[in-house]
C-alpha cells in the first residue's frame, strides 16, 4: 500500500488491526471486551458489557429515541474434542466451515495457561488413495509440536479449549486488507470509527441516543442480537455485517465489488423507510454505495433484531468481503470508511 493510501485510512486500519489481533471464537468473545472499551474510550458517554458479553456503548444517552448500530464480534473457529495418545488434537468446527479451507491453516489454541500455536494437518494428498482425497473434519488433526497426550496436557490443553485461525491482518495492494475474522471485525471497526466521528457532532443528535453494540454468538444463531434487541428496545436498528464480494468462483452468485462502497440490502425484512433513508443520505453526501437484493434476509443479526419485542425498524449495511470464512478474507478500507461516514450522516439526519 502506498503511504498516501495508508495515511488516508490509517485510523480505521489501526482499529481493524487491534480487533483482529484478539481471537474471539464464538463462545469466547469476552476476550475482546477491554480492546473494544479502549478503542471507544473518550468518544462515548457510557460503556458496559451485558451478562453474555455483548459490548454496549452510547452517545447522547439522554435522548428519548434510540438508534442502534450493531456488528458481531465473534468469528468462526473450532473447539478441542479429544487428545490422542500421540498428542494430536481432534476438534470440531464452530460456525460455517469448509474442511478444505481449514486444512494446512495455522491456529491458536486458547488454553488456561495461555495461547499455543498449532497447525491443522492430515495425510498428505500424494499419500492418499484417490477416493480418500475428499477432506473431512473427521480426518483432520491439530499438531501442536508435542509427542504425547501427557505433553499436550502439561502445555495446558484440555477438551473444550477454543481454537482460532492464526492470521494477522495484512495490507495488500493499495487499499485492501487480508486476514481471518474480517467477518465481522471489518463491520465492527466501521461502527467504532463511526462512533469516533459522531462524537465530534454530538450536538447535532437532538433527541436521538445512538447505541453501538458488538454482539456475540452471531455465527451460531444470532443469539447476542436476540438478547440486545430485547434489552435495549431500539426504535431503529442498522446492522453492519459483511457480504460476499465478487470473485472468479462467486461471479454467478455475488454481484458487489470491493472498493465500490458499502452495500445496502433491500428485501422483505429490511424496513423500506430505513433502506430508502440510507440510500437518500448516501446520494446526498456523495458516499459511494452498492445495492444488494436479499429476498430471504437470513444469516445476519438483522433477522433477530427485526422481530425483537414488538418489532424494530431494521436495515442492513455490509462491507464487501472476498473469500469469506477463510484465513485470507479480503476487505477494502475505502468501503469501511464510507460505511462509517454513512452511519454518521444517517445519525444526524434521521427523524424517528
């Protein structure tokens, strides 16, 4: 990345880098609480975590109407299911995985004694029979560099320990970042950056309280969003997630592109009033954006928030993400920056 390109989005990249450096496999999101709090410190009026580790911040808490921006902090990963006599770890996936993507990946095993590096391995393809070459999680193991179950246990490994991909975010090209967990730390970094920008325009919010939430357990059923929708009782919610960006293997099913702006979803579960307002504000302020038709609406926190209590007017804005649910998810800093701008302008323009 050129110096000019990096400087233009240095703050948002720094937020993303700090979030991505903390493994937050679904079920182990508490690992990120202090990082999120630190990133928002000095920009919000209050911050707290709920009983299930949703992280909540608010600007202008005295407002009578509540606007919610939410992005999930959890990422797909694995959990240790057994340790064999040679010290290899058997494991099961948490969230949506393809075993072909997992094979050969570096991982971090999170133990009570600290983090341990490992690698996911199996029988090398050239030693397999042709019919065995289809990779399945049952054939995969994690090698942590020990020779016995006793050594693995002495290192701190126990059944039930969480495992995350080990992939630090890395700049690639002029504007893009690759790494694991961009789903949805790219979205979370965007709303944190929006909170920082909105802090300087707090006087424009009037009677609107703006809540910024890092939700948990999205990857296994939108559970954190279900809790927060019930607890906060927002009047309006805009969920921020990632969506599939066009690539050679997805060109028939993915139609949005990296670097062309955040993606506003249009479909039955997204309140038309919210969707139209987001589009109108983007066009008014010259914010590049893309549209995506979503006839079902399943798979993001918007699904859970929309039906909270008596129903919440909900919209969805996403960061295009190439190679989702892999160790090399790719996002564009320009899309994240423009998404943050859109949230800020929406906050100061909306009337509930």
